[in-house]
C-alpha cells in the first residue's frame, strides 16, 4: 500500500510493532543457499552439539533481512531508505524461535538539502521471551511537508526510495 | 575451512577480494520470498518503468546478505562477529549486475576485556563497472595472540562466533 | 496487521486494488517444484514454440495462489475464509506479465448461524494491458456487528480463520 | 507422458487415487515465500499456540496447488482445463499430515461447440486418517471421439490446454 | 504410480524417452544454493564472458539430478537402484537449453543372489539440437520373475529401493 | 578462490576432509522440487513407516550433489572435471544425518594428449557415525607442470573446466 508520510508527520518516540514470525530450519537452509554461507554454526547440527550454544543458530543476515522485511508494510514515496547504523547481534536466534520487530522513531535531523530531513527508526528484534536479539537504526531521508504532496513528489525520490530494504 | 587468526595477526590495511557473482531475477524473487518484502521496486517491472530508475532493483538486504556470504570462506574460531556499522546503499543493483566484495582491515582497537581486541573490516561491494554500490564496517571481537591457541581457545568464543553472518 | 471488520461493515460493491507483481520464470520453476507439475506447457520452451501460444505459460494454480496472497494484507479475526467458487482461467499468463488483483464485495447473505453472514468477494486478476486473466469468488463467513467485538470474538472463529488462504 | 483421451472415453464414476505426500514446514515456508502470505496462522508458532487449532496450518492455496499437481501425471492433448468449482477447505492440514487425492469422474455434459463436451472431475484431498480436508470440481473441456485423433487434434486445443494447472 | 516389473520383463535394447525440460537461470541459482557450489562458471556472467564458453554453464550435478528425476515416473517395487557407472559430461548445458532423456536397457546380468539380476539402463541426455550432453549407466538390482510377485516381494527390497534417485 | 595445481603436484594417497553438513527435510523437499522426483521414499512419511527403513530417505542425487558441492572450495584453472565412475549408494541418509566428505587422490594416469594427465579423486561420504553412505571416483583432466603456468594456461581448459560439478 502506498501512503505518503512527510518528514514533519513522523513523531519522535512513536512506536509500532509487527506481527510475529517463527524462524525455521527451512529459513536457515534457504538463507545458506541464497548467500553461500554454509558455516557449521548454521548447517552442522553435530558440530553445534560440541559448542556451548549446543544447536544451530540463524545467520545474522537472515535475522536482519527478515526483520527489515517484516517492517515493509507501507510504501512511503516520500522516504528514501539509505542505510543502517549500529547493527548489533545481541543474542543467538535458534530454530523455532519466534521474532517480532518493534520500531521506534528515535531521531529526526535536518539535512543539507532544505527540502529533506533525516528520520532514524530504531528497530529492535524481540524473541518469544521478550529478549532483544538484534537492534539497529534505519536511516530514512524524508521529504518535508509540502502543500500538495501529490504534485511535488519528485521522481528523484522515487528513483532511489527503498533500495535500503 | 577452520583457520585460527589471532588479533595480533590482522594487519591494518590488508585487503582481499572475493570472486564475483551475478545478481539474478531469481535472487530477487527468492529474497522477496524469504523476507516478505514484495515492494514494487523489486517485484513490479511495469511500475518500475514509470520510475527514473526504469527497472527492478535488488533489495538492499539481499546485497548485504550476499556480500557478507561471499566473504565467508574461512572460519576463524578466535573471532566473533557481533555487528556492522555505517551500512550504506550507494547505488542500485539491477538484475544482471555482477558484484564482488573488497575487504580491508580498517581499524584495530583495544577492548575492555584484555584478552581481546576489536577488528573492523571495511566491506565494499563493487559492480562490474568498478562502482561501489554498498559499503559497511564489519565488527569482530578477536582473541589476542596466545602461546598455545589450541588449548586456550575458550568455549565462550565458540559459543558466539559468527552469529553476525 | 490485525483489523476487525464485522459482517455489517462490508459494503456491497466496495472495491480495492492491490499493487502489481511481475510473474517471472523463477515463479514458474518454483511452482513446478512445489507442486510437482512439470508439464511442458510450463517447463519446455522448445515444445511451447510448436504450440499456438508459442511460449511457456504460468500454472493456473500459481496465478491463483499469488493472487490470493496479494490480497492478504489485513488479518480480520472476525472472518473465516472457507472456499472459492467459479475459479476460471480466462487468458494465459506469460513470463514477464504483471498482474494485479481487483477485489469487489459482490454479495452478502444470511447464514443459518444467526451470528454470522456470508460475504462473497469477487477477485479479478488483471494483466498489464488491463485484461482479466483469472476470476473467482472468495467466500467468507463473517461475524455480525457486536457491541464489543474485542470481548465477544470467539476462539472458534480464530480457530478456523484463514485456512482458505 | 502424453496420452489422448477423448470425451467419450471418460467413464462416469471412474475413480483413481494418487500416491501420498507429506506436507512439511518447508512447504509452508516456501508457499508463504511464493505468495507473500505470511499470516500468523501459517508462520507464527507462538501465536498459533494461543488459538484453538494450537499449531501452524497449511495455506489453503498450498493444499489446492499441491493436490492439483499430484493429479498431473498424464498430459491429455484433447483436454483443456479451464477452471474449478466449489473449492472448499474442510479441515485444516497441519505440518506432518500426509495427503493423497481421490479423483472421480463426477459429471459429463454437452457443450455448445458440438465437437466438445465438459467433463467434471471431483477432487477430494484426504489426510492420513482418511478425512476429507479439501474438495473441488475440476472442469475440463474435452474433444469428442474422432476417427483419427492424431490428425484432427487442433492447435487451438494445444494452445490452451492445461492453463488450469 | 507403482508398477511391478521383474528382471525377466526388462527387454534388452528397449528404449523410452522422456518429455523435455528447459534448464533455466533459476535452476542454476537453486542448485548453487542447494549444493554450495558458487563457482564462477555457473554464477558469474562477467567472468564467463572472458572464457571461451562465453556464458554461464549448468552444474554437472544439476544436469545429472534433473535427468535422473525426469526418468522417475514409475515406482517399481521389485527394483533397487544402487548406483551409476561411467557418468560423463560431454557438452556444456547453457541457460535456455532444453534437455530430454533417452533410456535404453543396455545390459542384463546374473547376480550372486539367485533371485536377482542386474539391469543396466543407459541414460543419454540430449539437448534441443539432438546432441548428447551427458551419459551414464544406471544400475538396478531387480527381482526375477516369480509366480506371485504380490506375495513374494520382500520387505528387504522395499527397504532400499530407490535410494539411488 | 583460484589456485593453479598442475598434474605433477597432485600426490597419490593425499587426503583431505570437508566440514560437515546436516541433511534436512528442507533439502529433500527442495531436491524433489528441483528434480521432479516426488517418489514416496522421499516424500511420504506415512508410506515410509510401512517399509523396513521406517522413515523418509534422501534422494541419491541429493547426497551426490551436496557431496560434490562440499568439495568445491578451490577453483583449479588447470583441471577439467569430466565425469564420475563407480558412484554407489551404500547406506540410506535420513533426515537429520550429518555428512562430510573425505577426498583421496586415488590414481594418476597418462593421457593421450601429452600435456595432460588424468587424476582420479576418490570421494567417500561419511555420516555422523563414520559410516560410508556413498562413494565415487571423480575424474579430472589436469594440465602437467609447465614453466610458467600463468602464461601457458590455455583457454581450452578454461572453456570446459568444472562442468562436472
């Protein structure tokens, strides 16, 4: 769904939360297949038994990709996702864990281009026990409020929006 | 392949480069399927024709995940990947573009735990024209040189190593 | 996103339309792999050249599944999807065609259970030329208006809702 | 395998049964990925525990697609699959359930084109306990008996046959 | 479909041919993902341009696996597939090539167990120009003719049959 | 990683061993999907319970493909993989088994082309109990020692190298 949200409409400290998703053995096997990372931490159940964590763990890039995907429900043509800061893997995610994502508008800053501001969304990935397993800050360049957004939305924004997903 | 590399063995400014990989329509469809992000930027060729970029673009999380996977060739049991900084999507990656990753040891720092140091690897993803399309810094907590690494490698390291991949 | 919509809130002739999605060779190969239907109509480009349609065509079950998935944006805990009527494959969908779905509230009927009514949604799948390629009627058993939906939503509805997707 | 079966050769009430197939967690994850339907009924094991059905259930479109695929063993160039009637999801299919399909020639009717008739196959999907979990009627437009089928099979039939799969 | 075929029923020099299947970019990407073989011969279109073959080539194990799968149409409970001899990759298979398999009963031999014989099926994989791209010999241990196969088929055969597929 | 290894550098009886990989239900479902082999030995858990082996078994072509992929760590531009001999499926591989591959340089032979020799690698696939479940001989045509390999490596070798993977 397309929904235009201007820089001025983002409210600091607003939060929303996604529905949940269980991370399965299938997700890990598919992610190894997509990335080529077949490290035994993810793919060798026998070797994992000899380690303290005791079982296979999901790739960090899997949890990050799924978490970002879970937040991708509304297409904002005024916002351009250009990166992430402070991506941290805090706890391992095991097969069968269920994650959900809490999104907080953590910061709003001016940008050198006067028509734009920078919104920083804090993403926290929580497991079924409410523990934070991953966190990062998602950086969005967002057009400021305009009288008639429909007419002024430039193609430049469209061109680059969402490559960060 | 397992290969122990201690903190002291990482040389600042050392670089290595991966082989290449062509990003295909299949990769994008599979990544949408893994993440649930079916935004038209990635999935609707007709809508993309109406935008300045003119064609479907790869998800940022796809390029990040594939790039990290391309660097995952040697398992270092002394290193623990715990996060990424300054992940930036610099240029769009289109279907048929071929990427490779250049890795540079960009920084080495002490850590509060005296047995460890922090290594920062800079990842740059280049396309077939040599343009940087993505960059980030990969943070590794690495055990310092020890007389007999085989005996002193603690299970704690093993426990957490590589969840950042 | 969960959103409770009671039977009485569905408005006859209301329509909504999804965003688009391009049907790719990947989708067909994955659908063959999921269903085991490797018929040459879908999988043998050489044989298709000898037929009047001249090229590979998407499985009907692929178009139906994708179309239903494209409409699955809001989880209505008051509605239970129990079937489809008059599913018709009207035109072939080729690799590279882009489809979108138009949903119309086509019918509302009483049900023998007094607390429920039957809503019939008409799904029309359109290609990039606006041609209808598939159509069907989606049958929903929906709880009637209640004073306090939050409290009265029975587990029985939850139990069965959405198995039709 | 290609095998020409004319309208007159279909015998009312003839039945055949497929071999079985176990529906796995993998099938559900792949189907979510193909369709974009990540509803918690299919993907969130924790949420499902709070519902009466207690566990994740297969998408209706998955069971339908797999069931139709299971029946796709013989390519009849004289038959054109054009739709389905009365598709009903009768019982949930859980991870680990094994389904098979019983096909019955349920009806034969004239068609306005004198060279063709309409065959209605009833598909019943049974689980490992013999319970019917899904049912539908598959509609086939089939060429009538001809003296020399090899020569008279028109390209028009070939053109459209099987898009219903 | 289950169909019992005893050793004595296999006729030397009998041949059958499968329908065709086009090898797609998707197949190669999925096979890399399943096997972990991301060699540039299969995955790097730019590097392939610098080689004499000029384009990506399918993995040999992909062609072998697909070819064996294409022959798997009838389940013979009297036969046990235990291996392959002289598997040769004769010509590269490129994206878009369409393959089919010709199967010839190439040899029949006694086995030390008097109730069994060894059948050797020759598999030849042909592309759309009729060129042989792969060949191998499939070895089957098959029970000899018996008065009443239904009663004498031992569970031992069932136990191991088809692990060669 | 590219690494040139000439015929004369292969040492008879040298061995190496890969890391391990657990064969999952996902691998089997994906392999059925890639090959079209949905035989009940692999896909019908209920039928398998009625057989002596008691549970689903991995396709032979899956184990072969994964095993070959597991050995594909170094790209030798001087070697051309052209086939396999004596591929044997010795024990079934079940869901949850973990395999690794032991590679031995089993034979070195002259070739009619004086610049080349034939290297035969013996591949043995072992499960977590150390049992050999599959074995085969991998045939490599390898260029002999040359004064300056970098300059003399012919494009003809590049053209065909690795199609056996």
